[in-house]
C-alpha cells in the first residue's frame, strides 16, 4: 500500500491556505521569468514518451491531456500508470487536486490542492509548502491512508534536452517531496520535469524511496523522454 501511495504522489509548489515560504533567492539568474501558460499550455493534445532508463525501460507510454467536467478542469493520463486531475485558476496557476493510480486502484487527494505551477515562474528561487494527502480506493472512495506532505521546489534552470522527437532548449523544474504516513512510514520523492515553452513536457525523471520501520524499503527510478 505504501509503495502504491508512492507512485501516486507527484508534485506541488504552494497552496491557498497551505504554508508557503520563499526559502532562497540567489542573486544570479540563468532563466528569465516565464508564465505557466507558456511553459505548460493546457490545451487538448496527445504525445508519446519512451522510458529510457529504470523501471520499464524501452516501454512506450502515451500521454493525453484533455478537458474534464467543470470549468478550468483538466486530466493528464500517463498510459496505464496514472491520471492527474488539474485545475487552472483565473490568474493562470495550475493546481493538482488529485491523482488516480490506475495500477493500484487508488486515488490521492490533496488538501488544500497543490500548486503544480504558479502563474508566473521565477528562476533561481526555492519554495516550500505543506499540506495533507489522503489515499482512497478509486471505486469505493474508502480512505486507506492519511498523511502529511512537505514539498520543496529547487531553482529552475535552463536545460538542453536531446530526445527522439528533437532537441529542445527548455527549462528544468526540480521538486523534492516527503510524505509522512501512518506507522512511521515515509515516502521521499525527487522529480525533475523538463519543459519546452509551447510544447509542454519533454522529459521526466523521478526517484522515490519508501522507508518503513522493521520492513524492507524500496527505491524506484524511471526516466522518460518525448518520442513524438
């Protein structure tokens, strides 16, 4: 269960009502400010990724972004792995409200919703946020786990991505997150998202570690790049 919860956890920057703190602001800047809509446009589209390293290496995965019920609501399906439930605020910020883990039949709900991307992204600045996460059965909505997350966003930098779909001079958005669950179990997640303005996600690298007292933990790594 804890491992499946780890697969469900993604990312957040800040929340309306969650604790948000600007923890660092180095003087030098390698990236100009950019709006979330430029970095990750919310318009219906499909693309294909290939796992090039780690679990599932060589596998082709379809990514689908589609409008969901309700104004400003979107769903991002990553093959048969998961579905991200997003909400776009009027100022352009993108919230992560929940995530379905299709392989485990579970859904993760964030309270308050996690900001996936703020309306305007400022480079060379770290942010921290905290909130609550609930893991429930997708079909019955019965709660299976409760926990609290601590999230940190590292400085955003320029990055060159070489993929089967082409070469991109994009942006690297790195995240770190820890979720404390019951029985003193913890999930530690590192997630690097590579974006190209106007194109969206072109690379995704993740690593998560599940720590459980008196039990064997686990570590999973996976890197996927855009193929078309």
